[in-house]
C-alpha cells in the first residue's frame, strides 16, 4: 500500500525541535510499524502539532508554496481584455462556419428527400445518427483529447474531419452512404469543434463571460442570416453535389481561425502549485519488506538514508514501484536558514545536518532513487502508459453533484428546441410558403437572434436578473410558440412566428455553459460539457426518429412541433426546482468536507 507524501509545509515546520519534541517523534515512529514513508511523515504531524515551537512564523523561510498562487487581481494574463477579444472573434467565426452548415442541413434535407426519394423516417436517421456520434465523440473530445492536446489542435482536426465527411457526401448514391458520411464524419468533427470552442471563450473571460459567450454564439446568428441564402443560391446554381463540394472548402476555414486561439499562459504561481501536486500525486515510496519486519520488532535505526531526489526528471513522471533503503530513527533536526536572495524557492532554503545523508530537494522527480523492480515488470508498465494517460483524463466526480443532475435533466428537455430550425423549411412547405420566402424568414431569425444574444448577454452580466431566470422565461416563450405552430398558415403569422423564435429560442442554449460555470465552477466546465453532450446526443438521436414517425403517421410536422414545445415547457418547470437541488448540493459538499478533514488529520 502506498500513500502520498504529505504537504511540503509538514517538512518545513520541523524546525529546531527540542529534545522533548524528539522524544515525541520517537513515539510516533514506534507507532508507524508496517507503514511506508508517507505514513511516517504523516505521523510526524503529531510532533509538529504538539511542539512548543509550532507557532514559529515560516515567513523567514520565504513564501510558501500556497502563497505562490497569485490573486486574480494580480493576474496579468489577457483575461477579459487584449487578446481575449481576438479569441472571442475567432470563436465567433468558427461557430458561424460550423453551425452555418448545420443550419443548411434543413434545406439540404428537402433536397435529400427529392434526390433519393426516401421517406421522412429514413432520412431523419441522418440527424439521429449524427446526434449519437456527436454525443459519444464529444465525451472523448472534452474528457480525453483536451487533456492531451491544445484547444486549437482539437478544433483544427475537427474541421478536417468535417470537410472529409462533406466531401464523401458528394459521391453518396443512397441514404446509407449519406448516413456514414454526414452522420459519422460530420458528427465527429462537430464534437471536436463546438465544445472546445465554448471552452476557449470561457477560459479567456471571467467578468464578461456571459457577454463573451453570447458574442461567440452570435456567430450562429450570422450563420442563420448568411448561410440559408448562400445555400439556396448554390443549389440553384451548382446543384446539390456542387453545393456540398463548396461547403467542404468553406469548412476548412475553421483551421485558419483556430490558429488565433492561443493557449492561455499559465497563471502566476502555477509552477509552485504544479510542483506541489507532483509531490502529492507522484511520490509514492513503499517500505521494503525487510524494514517492515525490523520496525515491527521494535528495532530503531539511526537516520533516514538513501533518499535522494533530484531535478533530473523535471517532467514529474511517476516512479514505479520504487523503494527507499531504510527508515531510521534519530534525534536529528532540520535547520533552516534564510538565503540572501529572497526570490529563491522555499525548497532551496532547507539546509540539513550531516546526519541526514541526502535530501537535496523535495521537488522534481525520483530519478536517483534506486530501482529494485525487475525490467520485465517495468516494460509492461511502460506499455500501458498510453492507455492509462487517456484514462487519466476521465473524471466522474461532477456527475455526483445534485446541481449537475438538475442541469442534465432540464437541458435534455430544453435543448430539443433547437430542432425547430431544421424542420422549419419543411413545415412552411406544408403551408405552401414560397421557396423565396423561406430564406428570408431564416434571415430574420438570424438577425433577431444576433441582437437578442448580445442584449441578453450584456443584461446578464449586470447581475440584475439571474441567468437561470432568463433561461426559464426564454424557453417558456419558445415552447408556447411551438404549440401555436398550427395557426401560422399565412405570411403575416409566419413573420410573427419567426420573430418570436429569433428572439427567444436560442437564449437557453447560449447561457447553458454560463449556468454550468455558475453552478459547478470553471474547473468543472469541460467535464460537465462532456457529459452533457452525451446526454443531449442521446436525446436528440431519439427525437429525430420520433419526429419522422409523427410526420409519417399524422401527415404533418405540426404534431412534431407540439412535442418539442411540450419538452421546452417541461425544462422551464424543472429549472424552477433549483433551490431544492442547491440545498442538496450544499449539503453534499459540506458532508464531503467533514469527511476529508478527519482524513487530513490522520
């Protein structure tokens, strides 16, 4: 059994022990029989806590590792200013391109029906399978890929995969091939673009996060205005296959804009925090069996020996199955002196007496600790590093929080409101709306959507109204509008319909990442989005076939819009239950802290 080395402060505080303290340390070592080095160091806490010198100020040793973390006010990184706005612009253009094509799928859907003479149920499988692929690959992108690669690398690869999928659709001869190209390739590429794109903006903004995300998502509004007209023009000029070929080239522009998303510089003080984490997470030194037996017999040895830690492996890679030579007891003291250069690390201010043979530094790696495991076992461990590195990015802790449960359930009911746009051309065709009016209506939706996103985003940052309240109002109005779809049979009523959709329908999804950050914290945003996209994909993949089935059964898309509207209203009702889930979440967090405190005291 191996334990983590305790915090660095435990070692630093062992300063100028009195003989009484040394006797107490002897008792602590006696009680540590069968324990490894981390257990013994942990047991030294009882010495430190009972020492008469425990109140000695450690400021003489320099700033501690925890003090290396800079305050947010002192953070000179481009947060909410400077390059952050360039990143917001790049993310807006990326959203414009990727969402623009997805919006055009509503128009292309009608062309697919004509080209392949397929039923609505079979053709909607394109959207259903795409949703499944998107959700599954989103989990991998947010949980694994982003822990191994930078955001712009992931987005660039996603753009290339999306373009390959559209290019493959040019040569499709039936719906089955179209499902493979559009659903699989485009779904994977979309998952590598949408989530990381939102995460990039969230990292670069704090005070203006709601406005920045709204600005980024306003790219969807631009896409709604520009791409339907562009798609109609391309279809009339070059036909379906020529249009797909041109869209293939347009999607590659995402690679260009992704290069503007520079990796955010590390926060001042992260170096110390990272080194501290290396100690607690990487340094595991179990006792040799022989020394376990000697300690269990009550043998007392002279000193700690053969511990040598160097900076040879600055990457902090874990040392596998290392053992340290002996744990020895003595009345040694760790003397600390203050160097002239106050900027040096706290570790380099530890000066040890000759009795402790070699503790040169605590940070870094265990490169100089003797390796006593056989080569075969080490090689087997090396072969599993790649797989373990992928699994390391997975973190399911956020799934246990009640607030995350609320967000997941409510958003699964609210996100389907976005489907209205994909089937709007089809239902207007039922009402015998002219083909020239449909792009105009989509442009109206895009223009109003752009203004409403920025307005609601700016209003949300003022703090006058809670973000969850804005989401409840918007999703309720959009749901009621879906229920009234049966009355939108002429040009005037259809104009009112698209106006309401343009103002309110996309606000819910725009503020969902902001709500996740508010409820769960920015550190859990990527993990939460990864799980949410799985849930959303599962829901969307099931809703598309249901919409096709309702259309084939009733002969109209009106019933499908009633179904979508009912889900939207249900989402609003679930969000009203937020106080209940928040109390449960606070209770859970308090219980977790109460559990962790006794463990830390051991």
